[in-house]
C-alpha cells in the first residue's frame, strides 16, 4: 500500500510506509541512564584492541573536539563513529579516570 501526502511546504511526498512522516530534529535525543560507558572491544577489528566510549551527552563538533582531547591524552589515534568515541589501544582505565575528572559519571563495562 502506498500513500501520497503533502507536507507543510506543499511538496508531494511519496511514502510506502503507513503513517506520518517523521520530521528530523536538530538535536538527536540522548538515550541512556546518564552514565558514560568505557569498554574494550576487539571483535571485527582484526584482533586489534579498541577502547569505545559511549553515552557521552555531546554531539556534533563538541563530540569531535572532546575526542581530539582524549586522543591527545592517550597518545594514539581514534575516531567518532555513530556517537561513540573509538580510541586505538587499551586505554580503558586511563579514560575512566580522565572522564571522572572531567565531571562525567564514567564506568568501565565489558571485558
């Protein structure tokens, strides 16, 4: 079943799903318990260990700038992917301590 709907700009919109078309919001919703999780991850990375930091209440350029600061702190590389910061190497304990000093409720999770 297909629907033809008109948006507020009077443009014809085609949708194959039933229901309303969801409008995009400027800020993504922060979902979670308010804790920042720091975990080591090895799966799917060719055996290399990566430290993943998730749950930070930052987005966009703020998250990228904070990731740059963390990469400098641990002396390695990394990236921001899907709202998580990935740092090359095993830096879990260092990052938990650094995040707590920065005012975040950071916890170690995983292995």
